[in-house]
C-alpha cells in the first residue's frame, strides 16, 4: 500500500540483489492522490530477497521484498 499526496505519474520496478531489474510493475502509470494498493506478481520470481523502487514526480522510495517458496 502506498499513499500519494497528489496525483502523479509512477514507475515501480523490482530489482534483484545485484541491482538488475527483474519486473516492471508500473511504467509511467497515472495514479490518483490517496492510498493505492498495487499488486506485485511474484509467481515467476525465485525465492529470495528483492528491492522494489517506486518513483513519482521526482521522489523515490526503495523497500525490501522477500519472496518465499
């Protein structure tokens, strides 16, 4: 769950531990202000640790993602 203070164009990318992009969840997607629930499909990802980067209007946030078996 993310919360946007204003409507924004958003990119969300999943990276492996080596910094390689493995999944583009959102690409220049126009999202409304407020709480947003975004589903990340992890079915094709191997179990392990990943990073999720969210970019919106010049700001970015990185969170750890743990995928189990």
